[in-house]
């Protein structure tokens, strides 16, 4: 009976991780959708973070989560990281395209992973480590482009690339940091501060941009905000029992695979053999991780 309860709990954690991954993919796809429509992404970004902050603000007030100084500090750090990353991704995508941008965002998981291993002393089994490494190894395959399609990286693009890598890594680090040191029951308070800080930065950027807002920006930004709010909440739930070295590679590899498959089927993007190999590697990684957690079969 105890064994069955443990298996059920593991399944629930993996479901939370899977849903978080799906919402993370939806976040990227909605941004791509807004770009294709030529929406004002500054306005979309501001509405996005305002929606997420309001969602978790109501949750925090109803659940009585505490706004202690540590929660506020880590949340503010996360909010600055999220908004800065959002602002940097926009010009980087214009210079290098969505594929390279997605690669940098996904590969930035090495920052929270490195902290988890070096600072917080996480450990995993050999089989889990193999699954995590396979998940990481799938990323360059999924983002590979033939040499004929690659252009020369200018200094501005290199600086943006490094900046995107660091800031998106700090986004993941802020969530992991709160999980490691934050107060239990303060998850929504933390996310309220995080998204509230990001909303302030993005609103200032939107006003500075002076492009105004169109009726189409509001529903897109709201959908983006709900993906952000629910996805991050589910990610924290998964991190409560699953080690970071499994959560982040799973989320990155599987989420990127979902995005690629959606692009193939909906937007008609062509797949090359290397991308297909990356999806296969990610699939094997997921099986290895799930078998070890006792949720496969």
C-alpha cells in the first residue's frame, strides 16, 4: 500500500513537471505568434507580467502566504532577471532568429544546475544522471543548422547571446534559490513579488517605447501571463521533491521538442535529420528519468 502511494505521488509530481513544460512551450509559441502578427511585444510583455502578478497576488492573499524579507529579495531578483531576459531576447531574435534564441534559453539551465550541484549539494543516481545528460545532449541536435545557413556572429550578437544566456539562467536560478531557502507556504507570495517586479520593468519599457497598445495585444499578453503564472507554480511544485538536475533538463529538452513538433505541424517548418535525432535522444532521456522515479509502465 505504501509503495502504491509513493508511485501515485511520483506520478503527480511528474504530471506537474509535464504541465509546467507544456506551459513553458506555450509561452515561447505565443511570443512567436505575437511576432508573426507584428504585435507590440513591449505591451504584450507588460500585460503578461501584470496578469501573472495579479493571479498570484490573489492566491497569496487567499492562502495567507507570508511576504518576509527573504521572499521579497529573491522575488525581486527573479523579477529583474525575467524582465531583463525578455527585453534582451527581442533584439537577439531579430539578429539571430528564433532557433538560436531558443537554444540559448534552453541551454541556460546549466546555471541553476551548477548551483544545485556545487552550492546545495544535490546528488542523483547513475541512471538519473545518464537521463539528464541525454536530455542536455539533445539540445544542440534540436537547434543545429547546416553551415550554409549560418551567418557570421557580429560583436553585438555575441554580447546579446552571452547576456541572454546569463539572464535566462538567473531566471531559473531564482526559482531554485527560493525552493532551497524560501519559507514553506510562501510560493505565491514569492511569485507575486517576482512578476510584480517584472511588470514594473516591462511597463516602464513599454511607456519608453511609446508605441501604445492595440486591442490584440491584451488577449495575447493575458494568455502569456497565465502560462507564466501556472507554469512557474507547477515548476515549484515539481522542485519540492524532484532534484534540479532532473527537472531542468527534462523541462528544457522535452519543452524544446514540443516547440519543434508544433512548428513542423502548424507552421510547416521542415525538419532535418539532426533535429529528428535530437527528438529521439530526448525521448530516451524521458524514459530513463521516469523508470528511475518509478512512474514508467
